[in-house]
C-alpha cells in the first residue's frame, strides 16, 4: 500500500509539473515557425539588410514620420523600442479562418522588451486575453471600427512580436500550439517559396487562385490598371523578390498561369504598363526613363517575369523633405 501511495504521489508530482507546460506553449524560435500551414500568402522583409543599403533613407522615411508623431513617439519611448534599430525583419502572411475573408498577420523579429511593450499597450487601452495557447492583447477599436474588427498583438519573447487581426492571430497561436504551424514540406505555397530566393531583402509568394476564390474584388475602372488587375485575377500564383546594392534596387516579379493565352495577356499588359510609366516619367522624372527602358518582360516556362533595376536616386528623392 505504501509503495502504491508513493507511486501515486510521484505521478501527481509529475503531472503538476507538466500542467504549466501544457497550459502555455513555448514561444516559437522564428517568425516562419508561426505561419499557419494553410496560409494564402507568405513573405518577408529583412530590415537588417535594408538598413545597410544606400536606399535606407528612402525606405525608412515612414519610420521617421512615425517617430516624429507625438503619440507614437511616447509609445515607443515607454516600450523601449526603436524600430529602425530593434526590428530586424518582418514575416507576414494572409490566412483565412473558417473560409472568411483573408486576414493579415505579421511576425516581427528583433530585440524587444515584452513587459514594457505590454505595459505601454495596456495604458493605451489594450486588454490582456489569456484564453489562448499564449497570452495576447486585444487593441482598442479605432473611431468607426467595431470591436471585433480591432487588431491584436502578442509579445511572445524578447525576439518575437506578432500582430494582426484578432482572428488571424488566434488561428496562428492555435495551430502553433497544436504543432501544425509552419509551411509543410510539400504544398502549393511551400513549392511556390522554392521559386524565390528567400535570402533576398524582400520576397513574397501569393496563392492568387485561392485568394480569388475567397475574396472576389469588384472590377475597377477602365484603363491599364484595370486590365492588369483583371489579368492578375486569372493567375494561379504571384512571386516577388527584391535586393539592394549601392546603386540600385533590383526587383523581379512573376505571374504563373497554366494556359498560354493568360500568359500572353499578362505579357502584353505589362508592356503597356511600362510604356505608360515611361511616358509619365519623361515629364516628371526624365532620369528614370533609361532605367524603365531596361526593365525586361519575358515568358519563362509557365509564367511571365518582369525584372529590372531601379536607380537608388529614386529612393533618395522619396526621402528628401518637400519644400
């Protein structure tokens, strides 16, 4: 009997020690570990690579504007966060929960102070929610926004912060706790990621066919932009990647379709877009015309690719203060 009691006590002790681990899943190690396997689109922006480029002044002028805003500046100070120095990358995705419209999710990687971020959020109206595999904070609704439309954020660790719509964030936490997060070894989006260089400064893949099924956008007005939008809705996949150098930002985007007619339509529309852009640049930015002429459009197997280099001066001009 005594041996049974000791065994029962030992088992109880083991279960008691295991309860906290079962109640709260450990934080993921990287942003891609949190992406639901059923994601419609996945991408990444590597700010750490962009910061060291000559394009950083133009690419980060929006961050400077945020820091200059009084309310935003106070939040950043309270949270001990400097976005330009503390955020290394952002992994983003679109996910659909229960067949509803796609919802955005972003996982920031860098160096954070979770307690300070949480405290700064709570003092501004955020509410902590513990009814999830990992605690998160429901952000206050903005003017004209319903409570269920408000965003949410989870300060997972000193290296990861995830934010987005509340349904998308809950879905990501649930599938992560269930061990089914992360892109599978085989799958449409996983195979699509293999088409891009994931070491690029920026990359993205979009399952346009599934996205179109879930969210049919209204037709836009006439013109080149409308033709491009209509053609993109006929594609099965979109990919994008960009890299930076001292003199240029190199971009490449591809659209894939199983039939030749759609691919030919896409090629024709892209050439029309370039022609319209070139004509506009002749009067507004003549230096850009030669760069536009060098942008290439070509069919490559089952897709059409547009690629070229944008002069670094374009981004410096964006960063220059208006007079």
